[in-house]
C-alpha cells in the first residue's frame, strides 16, 4: 500500500514514477519544475498559517489571563487552545515533509540538468521545445505496452500516433521493430521486455 504521510510524493515516487516516466530530460525537468513551484507555494502558505496559529494562541491566552472574561469565553478559549495543540504535531510534520520534498525535487532537477537539450532556453520555451521529442517517446512507449500486453495497438491510439509529424520516420519503424522482436522472442516475455527497456534518465538507486 502506498502512503505519503506529510508529503505529496516520496523521493522514490518522484524519481521512478514521475521523472523517469518521461522520455526526455527536458520533459522530466519540466515535470519536476512544476512540482517545485507547487511545493514552494505550499511552504510559503505554511509560513502564513504558522503566524495565524500564533495569533490564535496569543488571542485565546489573553482571554484566559483576563479576569474580566466570562466563563463561556474562557471555556471557548480553552477548547481553541486544546485543538491548536492537538494539531501542532501534524502541522510541524507537514512543514518538515514539504521542505524535504522540495530538497528532493531540486536534487533530481540538478541531476537532470546536464542531460537537458534545451537548458539554454527559458523554462517556458524549453518546455515547448521538448514536446515533439517527448511525445514521440510517449507514442513509442505506448506502442511497446500495447504490443507486449495484447499484441495490437487500438485504433484510436494508432490514430494519435499517426498525427505525430515523426510517425513515419520515428514511430512506425519502432512499431515494426517491436513486432519483429516479439515474433523472434518465441514467447519469451523476459527477452521481449529486455529488448525494449528504455534507458533511465535518473539512476536506479
């Protein structure tokens, strides 16, 4: 069972099921960049929440310290402070988890940086520039998965592949290659999968 207590994604998921699901270093970098800015926003929001929690604590402590406060106000203050205290651990761990996740994301981005083809471009332009190669890689991967799992490519997915400008030069030859590989494997799926296994953008450890 997958659990990501106090985090959105653990290091393992970020590396192997997100970044390494991409087909180009630039696309993996873009995916992690989106995770990075989202996590930075969450951390900044957490800082604001921390101040609001402190305001709440001071507000209700002042009520308890004020002899003029009536019993209902004091009971309400006690309840608010108990609730604040009970949620403090989760709040602190969520902030710590967010910082650790941000560190992991930045580390993976640094690892990808030397592999990027469009690192010289601003992030928006780089994201756009890598789309053709990334989607060609995705189409090839889908072809592999369909051919290895059910022996044919569904018509709607084949139509999508044919819409790619590199279908004839890149995707179709790959489909032919996989088909031949399966034919020559004589049912040995380990051999078939080994022949199409893509190189990882990031290490396996």
